[in-house]
C-alpha cells in the first residue's frame, strides 16, 4: 500500500511539474509551434529517466520504493515518453526484433489508434 501512495504522490508532483513546464516553454521559446511544453517535458523527462537508469546501472543505492516513486510516479505523470524511451532502449539491448515490434506497436499501432478514435467520434457525431 505504501508503494501505491508514494506513486500517487509522485504522480501529483509530476503532473504539477508538467503543467509548469508548459509555462516555462512559452517563457523560453515564445508561442512556438514546435518547442512546446510537451517537447520540453519529453526531452527533460527522457534525460532524467536516463540519469536514473544510469544511477541504477552503476549500483547507486536507490531502493525499490524510491525507484517506483521517481519512475512511475514523478516521471510517469510528467511524461510517458520517458517510459517509452527507457523500455525501447532496454528491449534493444536484449533483442532487436523485440525492440522493432515494440516500436511498431507504440508508434504505428498507437498512432493509428489515435486517428481511429478521432474518426470514430466524428462518424458517431455526424448524423
């Protein structure tokens, strides 16, 4: 139960940071169509995920609770792209074929599902 609560607290922190990142992006880049809060969150989130992965790989003593709080909680709500990047990297180290399948599912299938959901709503609502 403590893991669940810490992940929820981390999620609240990550979501709040993500909200503030949108304001930071506007301050840094103006109202850019490309350099948005989402892009800034994805880049910084992936950097932080890589740093965390690096710390764990060199056996810096982070307990499982801290890792769950930071990865699923904070980074998970700050950006799910960081999780996507970490999983792709880890799969690529084990199996190229598995990594390619994972990337296909994430980019092509999930992207197509977005379009499909959008089109379904338009078909349903246009009488």
